[in-house]
C-alpha cells in the first residue's frame, strides 16, 4: 500500500525520497521483480465498500491486478524528477528465494463491491513525489527562518530551537 507520508523504510517511498532529494545513487536489491502496488486511497475505498457489501468471514484480495517491476518504478520517477538515478545492487538486499512476479486477482472483490476505481501507479508516484518535494521546500524554509531570521529579528524571544537547547528540568527537583 502506497501513499503520502509513508516511511522511507519501505521500498517505493525510499525511491520517491531519493528522487525528491535529488540523490544520485540508491542501494537496492533485485530490480527485476514485479509487484502489485496499491494506492492507499483505492485500498481505503475498497475497505469502506467491503464494510457495506462484503460477506462477513470471506477473504478478498484488495489489489490492482497489475504488476510493475522496480525498473518500471525507477523509470516513472526519473520522468517525474527529470533525471536518472544510479542503482547499486546491494547483496544484503537481494533475497535468495525472491518471488519474481507477485500480483493479485481482484475478481472476487469486484464481484462483491462493484468495479474498483484503480489509481495508476504513475499517478500515485506523482502524488507522493510532489508531496515530498513540497515538504522538503517547507522544511528548508522553516530551517532558514528559525536559524537565520528569528535570531536576527527576535533576539531574546524563545523559539522552538532555543527551547530545545534548554536543560530539561525534572518537576520533582524544581520544588
């Protein structure tokens, strides 16, 4: 499941993060594997509809039924970011018994809740990339304001950074 704000400890958010920060290299495992990547908005919609129309106790595959390789994802992100990233295959990330293609079948789900509104992977990556780039800009502006402008304009006034440098006082010891 993919979406804005997902931890870069997961593969696709890691790739989005690397491209958003304009890094030149990324360490990955096997990039010739295919997976069924799901947009969190599609998954949430499917879950909500399952609550209304699903049969209790039944199992449903919430998936797109479409497979993309990591190479495909890298190409989509390269197009979004306007540059290609170098991939270093890290043996520590390569799984010995990697399943080459893993894709779900959503026919049972669609029969239960009606046709799914699939969100193309390229659109999900664009959403994540734009949010990440926007967040980086906000972080840089806040950092500049707190480090440069605030001390010059508001000397003696407590800011988040000055408060973070204050010693911690134990309330039990303060009395």
